[in-house]
């Protein structure tokens, strides 16, 4: 019997609630909470498929790259709920996002739910009542080409990662990963650091003077020419510290310190100057285009200091709650509705004269704009004013909405207009040893805005740039030939600066310029390279790790085509062609994996790698005596000098020298490397003799930090399995100055604090992997500092045990608290655990990854972390070996299901066993296991 309602499926519970309110009682709106299924992990395949064509990738590369999908463990309940709701529906509307990912989610829902009622695709780019009602009236069919493009991207990333990552594990370090786009992004950051390492600073001088016209305000001007030859500025120097060839050819003068100071003295107060020329030029500035995903992330980084991840999290919330249009787009185009709304608000707030006669029209530069078809703007035909939303939005959401609102309104406003005056002043002086006078010319420029136009609403931010800062001086009215006095002169020395490191904003901009990635992926790319430990943030700058250098070197040497920027961008263009239905998915994947006339293909490269010298890949030469190496326990310096000793074979053994934690690659200069090598102690320092054991105690520097240890006496051997007593030094201790009493106390840890009179248990204080703590039986409490290990008394210890674990906070054990999670309905909290801060809703715990901080964590990001953790499912526990025979066989798990074929141009996965055959097999195995267990028990009883 058919139902009486239309079922609408969206991705997010927030969207579901909002859309449900708009559609009314005839519709039931349910969230899938993202994807319900994905490519199976090869380890989770059914036993009979693990050794077959799906075994390596969960993709059959020899049969049309057929994927093997499985419903995520944490989505089985969701799927069951969706199927129950579908039974009561007379129509299914798939209302996921209007991009590749959203189309793929809709297709997976269709394949898993197998609806027997009419199915329609409902799309919209904003969540307003008008937009949702319009979308429900104008549905379309599923776009299989978009699904193909997303599936191709997913399979491509699986092939790339699963073939190349194992090479990194073997040759660089365990647990590393390679990715089609993340590897290119990492290379960009490493390339910039290499430029900074190769950079040689150049010194140059300039001269500024203060000029005073009669009855007018003084102003400063800078020396620009000497005898008609231009004076060099920072932009005239190359990264090698020398003047660029074109500057030399133009006769540019490099001003040295001595001459600059001499000219400063000659142009001393009392000297007069004449006005050589006064030029006035019209000044016009146009407003920036409305936001795309890329420009929104860039501007939010510049003005709000948001990470790309934060920006997209806030934007997602604003979109789902109906405040802005869809936030993944590469189009700056505004609809007629939006243009009308922006112009009317500009006229109302800033005056009718601030809008041009004709609306402004913006077009995108992206080659394959495949996402939403409008810029990011406030939703609706009348924009909500930011002031009206205070209290309705979180602080982060409000700041981002205000940025979007200002940019959109300003984009439809008039140009800012004014004029730029440039004055040139000349001073004639005679330099020492010269018979002819030297003509020194100074210039100053000032811009006056006479009509602010769009600047009343918004001004675009700028990224850090190299070179000299622009000066805008307030100039008085001057006339050619006018004489001015000089009141002050100053010679200044400058150094050229290296290329600035990428920020999240400038890296996003560069990726977009190169055509790498797409609007929906920029934030994920940057988050991935930070989470993988390839890149960290220093302020706003992105700094590569030493591991990133090794990874990039290996990829450049042995997978050069795959990290080539043009090749990576061409793959994006090919995916766009597949999305447009202009290319075949299977044919393209075949050329990528098996090769073509233009490139060998991934399999050909991996199968013919030859020998890779892991030592060479992980070594960066500093000079002839010192190299930096990435070792098992992190980076260190390998030094070969006259302080090294020979081994038994007579070969010189290099010394290993620790480097300071957090030292950026470009900061490790040759001079610093030698300073670190010379400062490293060559011999262990003997602190003294242990008063009880009589053994020598030595202070050492190890790969895990400084420590003290007991040394064996000559000829002494410890029993097998035993090691000399060792203890790490506290962070406040120095191996060069640690005293004997302190060393003995450390070696004698754990320290007995006392005995609990109530339980009779001994309480000890000690240092552990996660910091100092006290222990009573199996119960423990953290101590406030390492020094407390020696100072805490019995009363203090008992007071700590009387408090709750993890901090004993009386009011709340949470570092941060949020609203209820949309999935579990329980409050979301940030807590501090033994492994660091984590997010929890009481049911699911998610560690806060590197790159995120508790202070900056938003509710949206917390929800995202919990969703990711749920998608991974619970950690699998290993069963004891003795009980393995009595357990149900692994084959009974139903982690993977046969994916259905697509409606048009479908790919059919090899059939899995039928449900009946599978159940029969499971029953046979279970019976066999039961009989084996009974036989073992009988044998044991007989033996007894």
C-alpha cells in the first residue's frame, strides 16, 4: 500500500529541520548525515574477495574499475530508518547538495534504498521558503555524469594512495600517506621553503628627507634618482642577493651605507630644494567581485584570521540555517534577484549616488566551473542586515556573515574615485672628491579620495608581498619651481626579504591559479597536509616539516609526473570533462592507471621503481661536514669532524646531534648547524656515585630528551632482560648542571608518599608517559607539575584522590560546552583526557587533531569531528587467542554489500554470495566451531 507523504532526504539534520518547516505536513524530511556508504577497506572485504580482484583496492582494476562499496557500520541504523520512512511514502525526493558530492550521496541512497515509488532529484542553492518551494516544483533526474566524476575522483584517490603510500612507509617513515592533490600542495609549501633556504639577503640603503613649504605642513619624500639614475629598491634584487639583470641594464644604482650617510649630511637642515614637477592623475578603484569559495577562504584568513576549515564550518552552518547561498562555488555571478537586493540596500544605506547606473556583472575565470552556479551571498531577495542577526548567530558565524554581506553589497556599488599627486623635488650637492655637483631627486605621492563609492561598505584585504611598502603622503598645494626648506634627513639601511611563506589564504589562491583542486576541496587539502604532519602553522604562515622534504624528494625523484603541477591540474580538467559527460570514466581511469602514449601510468611506475636509496631520500646536505637526516625518531644532524671516533673496523662513525624542536627548515643555516654541533656534549657527564648501589650515575642527552642512568661497572653484566636504571630529567633540569641528590631521587622513583589509612594501599608519586601523577592501587590522579612528585605529601595526595579524575573541576569537567549534537541529541563538550583534549557527546569521543586548538574549536567543527569518528566505527578489539575457536567466524560480518548497477551506463560489481548461501555457510562454520570446542572440552576432561 502506497504512503501518503513525500519523503525528502538531505545530508544534515539542520537542513532537514529547516526544509521540513518550509515544506509543511505533506512532506517528511530526514537526514542521511552525509554518505551512507563508501569504498570498502580491503581488510574489511568478505574472505572470499580478499584474494580476488578486489583484494588490493576494493576496486577491480581489470574489469572496468568496478568499485566494491559497503554501508558504513554507523549508518546501518540510519539506512534502516530511511527504509522504514520510505514504506510510508508515495514519492522520494533526493535533496542533497547540488555538486558532485551531493549527487553521489543521492545515487548511493538510491542504490541502497531501492525505492519502488517515483524518485526525483530536488536541488537548490539557498535554503529559503521561496527557494525550497521552487525546488520542490522543479525537480530533475539524477545526473549520472556528475556521479561518474565523483566516483572517478574517489577511485583515483584510492589507487594513488594505496600504491604510493606503502613506498613512503618503507623508505621514509611509517603511517605516512600520499594523495593526488595533497602531495602537490605539500610540494608547493616545500618549494617555497627551498626558495627561502636558497635566499641570500642583500643590503641596500635609502635616504628620506623632510621638506617644509612656506605656511604649509611638512612632508617626507624619498630619494629616487641620483644624476638621473634610479636608486635601487628591494624589488631590484634577486634571491641571490645581486641586482637583477634588467636593473643593471637600466643603470640602477645600489646605494651603499657610506654614500647614503654622506648625502644625508650634504642635504642637512638649512639646505633648500626646488619643486621639479607636480603631476596629478585620476585615481579609480573598482570593487571586488562577490565571493567564491576560494576568495571567501582567502579573505576570512586575512581579515578574521580563520583557518580554511573554520571558514567552511561557519559557512556550512550559515547555509543550512538559510542565511547564505551554497558555499561551494567557483562562480562570482549574482542572480538578478541578488543584484536587485544588493543595489537597493546600498542605495538605502549609503545613498542613491553610490550605485552605478547599470548593474555590475561578474564572470568567473575558472575553466570548469562545475559546482553551484551563483556566488556566495546573503540568501533571499532581501538581505538580512548583520545588525539584525546579532544574538541569532555565534560570534564566528556573525563575523563571516557580515563579511559576505559587505562584499556582496559593495560589489554592486560605484567605483571609488579621487586623484593621485606626485611631486618631484631636486637638491644639488657636491660630494667629496667630485668637481661637478650631484643632482639628488626625491619624490612623494599622495592619493585623495573625492568619492568613496564602494569603500563606504567594504575594502578587500591583501596578502603579504615582498618589496618596499607603498607610501601615501598628505601633500600640500605645490607649484613647479617653488623653493622648499629641508628640516631633517635620515639614511636607512634595509635588507631584502625572502619570499613569504604561504598562508592558508595564499596557498588556496595559488592552488586555484594552478587549477589544482576545486572549491569543495581547498579546505580539505590544507587540513589534510596539516593533520598528516607535513605542514604546521607558525602564526599564519605554513611551515613544512623535515618529513615533508623527504616525502617530496621521493615523489619528485620516482613519481615526478604525479606531483607535476600541470599534470595534477590536467587531471582536474579531465574530471570536469567527465562531469560534463564529455569523457568516459572507465577509459580515463585505464589511461591513468595502465598508461598511454603520453605517460607510463601509475602501475607502470610502481612496478618499475627499481632501488630507492632510503638514506639519500632522508638526507639533506647542509655542508661537507653536516647533514640533516630524518631518522626513526625524528630529524637530527649527522656530523663528521675531527671529534668523531672510529669503530672496530676503523671506519669513522658520524656523530648524531639533536636539533631544537620547532626549528623551521629555513632557520637551519650552516652557521647554526655548526653551532649546534659544537655545543653538543661529546661525552656523558658523570654526576657522581649512587650512595646505595655505588654505581656511577651519568647525565646524557637521548633521542627522547635528557636523562640520567646508572652505568655498569667494568666486567659487570645484568641478568637477561634487565636494563640499567634510567630516569628522564624534568623539563626544568639541565644535564650539564643536574646534581647527584636530584639524580638519585629521579632514579629511585616511584617515590612512596604514604599509606591510605582507609584502604591500606600505598600511594606513590612518579613520572609517566603522559606526565607526573600519583597512584593508589589501580587508581591514579595527575599532578600539577613535575616538581610535585617530590613535594606532594600524604594529605595533598588524599585530597587529590577525593576529587574526580582528570582535573577535579568542581563546577564542570569540560574545557568547553556546546549545544546538543544533531545525531545523538546530547550536549557536546570538550574535555581534557590522558591523551589530550577531545570532543564528546557522551556516546562518541573524538580526539582534537593537530592544527585545531581548543580555543578556536567551533560547534560546527566539533560536530564534524564526531561525525568523522562515527563514520570510522568503534575500534576493533583483538580477542584472546585461546578463545578464538569458540568465537563466531569473521565471515558472518556483513560489512560489505553488493552495489547495484547504475541506471544509465552502469558499472556492475562482481556478485557476492546470495544471502541464503551466506547464511548456510555461516551455519556450517558455527556448527563446526561448536563441535571443535566440545571435543576440546571432552579431551581436557579426559586428561583431568
